[in-house]
């Protein structure tokens, strides 16, 4: 039995050449988009955390404020999240007193809306976001960013199968 366990931990050589794997990682859409996303997120978080929010939290507050008091299914669609991920992401904002989430009569669907503390936090963070966005665009170039933004829309639509 011990020999069987030892055999299970052995590394089996792949028939795929390492150069194929190295080439794949250079062009892999999933990996490269996620890597870029993580780098941009870190850059925005560095500035937005001064106002008490992470970039993902800022985007949620902006989306909620921009839509009024959106129903959670609509908010999930707008943010490109499934409902369970949205609920998990909103929980810290609710716990911090920045959001209220719940159904209001006559609607049966839960909605999200900013509290006065949420509005104050957003007012504090919008100038920080503007600073982060300006810094990003100056590093990347406004023309490059506009072109990339259009490309990202096309990528999202293609990935959704639209």
C-alpha cells in the first residue's frame, strides 16, 4: 500500500512539449485578461483604499447609484456577476452600513440602494477614482484605452455567445 501511495505522487512526463505550454500561456485569452485585470485592480485599489473602498466595491456603489435602486437580478447582469457572487460581494457593504438590500412593497424582488453613509463614501471616493483613472489613461494612452475599451466590449459579447 505504501508503494501505491509513492507511485501516486510520482510526476508523469507529459507528451506535450514544454514549448507548446510556454506558447499557450503567451496567447491564452483567459490568462492574459485576468493578469491584466489583477494589475489594474491593484493600481485602482492602491488609490481607492484611501477612501475606504476596494475597486470592486466602488464599482458596485457606482452601479447602484447610477441605476437608482436596482433590482438585484438587473444589478448582477449590469456587473456581469451571478446572483450568489453579487450577494457575497454586497454583504460587506451592507455590514458597513453603506447599502440597504431588501424587497420593498409592492415589488417582491430585492433591490439595493445606498444609505447616507454610502453616499458620503461614494462622494469621497469618486475623486479618488478619477485620479486612478487619469493615472491609468496617462500610462496607457487615451487612444489606446479607447481602442481597448471597444475591444473589451467585443470580447465580452463574444464570450457570452452574442
